């Protein structure tokens, strides 16, 4: 089962996205901000990161950069209500106004392209 970390400071949207992904057969884990997301990466392995672009504290793009700094090539989808910016750390941008059902479609696309050599986070206990 593919594991997806969903990060958004809009808790209702985050829970809704996780519910939809669970109904699609994914293991979806919510995080309310980048700090929670980075803690989750310390505890668990994930196959994909889906994050909001604008959040208090660390932005989604900064979170993507931090994750890819540790795990080069790790797939990241950024959800945004704003105009996307060019960024090497982001696989796909997804406008929030098209979030559903596009989120599931974009996740299927990203996961189908994961290269076997992508280094995923390893939990050290």
C-alpha cells in the first residue's frame, strides 16, 4: 500500500484529502504544517508528499526542498491557490480549485513514474 503524507494548514481540507485517498486504497497521513511533516518523515516511510504551498512558518516549497535535500528525487505535489512558480523540488503543481478529483489522478501519475532508485526515508528506531 502506497503511503502518502498530506500537509495543509486547512485541517478540514487535509482530512478530506486523506479520507479520499484512503478510499482509493492509499495509506494517507495528515500533517497540519511543515514541522509536523518533517517529524512524520522521521517516524515513517512515505512514497509521496502532497503539500500546500502557503503555510505559516515553512512553506510547502521549502518543505519540498528540505525533503528532497535528504531524499533526492522524492516525488512532491504542491497544492496552491496561487500562481505556481518554477521550482526544481516540485514534481507537479495542483491548483486547489481543481483539487478534487484531480488529486487522485495526479497521485496515480506521480506514483506510476517513481523510479526504483528513488531513496525513500528510512525510519531509524
